[in-house]
C-alpha cells in the first residue's frame, strides 16, 4: 500500500520514518539548543547528562553531534546496550574502541584506559563516549564510568562522557555511592518536548523534504497531532503516519482532524 499512498500524495518517500539521513534531521530550536550544549561538553571535555522522555529525540541529538565532530580530532563511541552486567559493558566498550574483549574486568578496564590515553597523546584524537538508555545502567556500571574518566591522578580530561536517558537517571545520582559521579557532571541537558509551533513546523518540514505540500495536513489536524503526541517526535511520527493512511483510504486530498481523531481513539 505504501507505493499507492506515496503516489496519491505525490511523495518521494514516507515522511515520518526514522530512516532519515543525518543531513536532513530537522534543526528545530529545541534540538539546536541541545546540540550546542553537547558540543560545549565535548569542547570542555567533561561528563554530561542528556535527559528526555522516550522518543523525545535523544538519539537524534547524538547523531547530530557525531556528524558535527571532526573525525581528525574526535572519535565518538556509541553504546546502546544498557541493561547489562559489568563484564558485558566492558565487552561493548572494548568493541567500540577496537579492542579484543577479555575475560577479566580489570584487564579490559586497563586496555580501554590505555587506548583512550593513546588516542589523546599519540593520535591527537579525543574520544567521546555516548551511552544511550543510561537510566537502565546498574549502579556498579555508573560507578565504573567515573573511574574511566580518572587519568593522571584525576588531573587530565582524556574522555568526554554523555549519558543519555530518562528522568530516572538523575534520581540515581542521589545515591551516596554515586556521589563522585554526580559531583563530576558538568552539563545537564534537559530535552523538552516540542511546543505546538515546533510540532507543526516538524510535520510540515518532514513532508516538504519528500516533495509534498506543506498543506497536506490541515492546521487543525497538526494541532490535534501535537496535543495527542505531547510534543514527542516519535509519537508525532506514529500518529501522523497513521493519519495519512486514514486520509488515503478515505480518498481525502488532505489529512483532516477526523483522520487524526480516528487514529488516537483506536
């Protein structure tokens, strides 16, 4: 049915998919602010926290940050397997840094630290460790992250860390065992949900990017999509895509309020 839907609305591709090239990711004010702060975190070589609801665009921020980094000066290592044990965490970390995983945690810890120092000192490359869904990390791993950033008796910043997760992550920092990590956080980035104007702009821009008309969704349909989604991009994508299908099946030239309403009431 996708081919018929694209042809019906004169689109070159589905507008509300997550498979978007990084250069086409939208530069909305909310997103731009988070990216700018993330860049500052890398420049100051600290430990940062990016907080947002599920689907609010945290992975989008990481992709934009990665694309903006100079590969000759920075290396971003991305980990998204968060609900794991300490040995699995180090195995993923070793893989990210191009190292062979070992059986012992201490051996992997030393290997990773040596690679980080080598990248900085020998190659002039500063590594950035971005951990997605960090709210799922166990306390033991969060403690270990602070140790990973301790170089030369805690006098040299050889690694930038960006912990991305939901609000529950910041609550963990109230634990006494995580006080050293909490005290080391230099930036906390709160990714707020899109305002109504941003949601409407998001919908229009996504449609324009695939050759569609910005009037494909009526203003009332966009307003209802924003209200139902709570301004969360992933929710906007889901509702808008389903509403387009409803409009197509009804042979409507536009996505109207009733099409969005039928999606959110199902």
